[in-house]
C-alpha cells in the first residue's frame, strides 16, 4: 500500500473512531453487532457519511488528506 495513503487512512479512521454516537459511529456499532467483519463495518460507517448529520467532519478529513498528499 502507498505509505502516504496508509497514513492518511490511519488518521481518518482514528479521528472518526471515537466520535461519540454520531451517525457513522452508530452505524459501525450496529453493523458490528450483527457479526459483520471489520471491513464491512467500516464500509457501512463510511457510507453513512453521505448525509448532513456529520456536520462537515468528513470534509475536513478529506481536506487534511489532500494537504498531506501535497507535502
């Protein structure tokens, strides 16, 4: 894997992992409680970022990733 992409994904997942009970955290926890594998749970959480409930957190993470890529 590209080390820059790997570092960016680590940061994004860490930033979103402990974000109380927002849309993506609730979605990941619900998917996990069904016995889904970790990849499916993360995919479900990312899919829930589509709506406005996150208040721009995903946009900020994407901008940080782009800025890091330019370095």
